[in-house]
C-alpha cells in the first residue's frame, strides 16, 4: 500500500495528476488532496475521479511501480 495524493489544479489536458507521497514531482501540500493509503495506482486514479468528479491520471514518474492491469 502507498499513500496517494491528487493535484487540485488540472493540467492543460484536463487531467488531475495522482502522485505517491514520496514522488519528487509532488506539488506543495496546499495544492493537493490526500486520497489515502491505496493498494495500486489504478484504484488511486479511480478514487481521484470520484472525489474531484473530474478526470485524473497517474504520474508517469511515480505511479508506474503501482500500476496494475
């Protein structure tokens, strides 16, 4: 399990990016929403879309290790 956060501000693509707590690209705590301790990135992205009611995607830098098919 890993701690996941989602960026509150969307990228130009419209996606809100999901990061792990130890990601070097994680923005400041004021600009992210804590999603919780989640077993994989796919579940974290799903939770982010439910919480924000907008599209989300996993960070290509940190969530790769937590991807599931």
